[in-house]
C-alpha cells in the first residue's frame, strides 16, 4: 500500500516562495508516475505538475513552479516561486502507474497541505 505524506505548506505573501515535499512509502517510487494537484474552496481538484521521466505543468504555473524528485529519498518536491493569491489551495501529492493530468490517472493520494497566498 502506497502512502504519501505532504508537508511544507503555509502562509506566504504574494511574490513569495514555498517548497512542498511529498514523502512516499510502500511503493516503487523510482518507477511511479508522480504528480501535484490542488483544490481551492468551491472548485474541482486541478492538475498542477507531473513527473514521469519528463516533467510537464499546467499553463497557470508554468515558469513559476518546478517539480522534482529524489528517488534515493522517495520524495517528490514542488518548488513554488512568484506565488499569487490565486495559487491558494490545498495541494495534493499523487502517485500511479501511468502519468496524466486528470485525477483518475492516479491511484494514490496524500492528505494534502494548505497553501495560502495573501495579497
């Protein structure tokens, strides 16, 4: 059973930075497709970034966010720079056999970490 635990969320001013971490256990991290999603209040969960041998991003975060992974530590990261109030959401880490931009593409999810960007 794969377990994912996110950390690193918090309150930051617009223009600031945060780095999220996702510690994975119980799976084959080096082979799994990994992704970040986010969900703002009253909105559907949306794709942010994915890593599966290559990286790709939602247009809304391209150039500001960077996804990376440390296979030796079984940890996925999301470096978020130039944060905007509209980035405020609960951020979720996800893992699966295949990568994608939709929530059904992933099999396992973390509990989420809150990111709040003040204006």
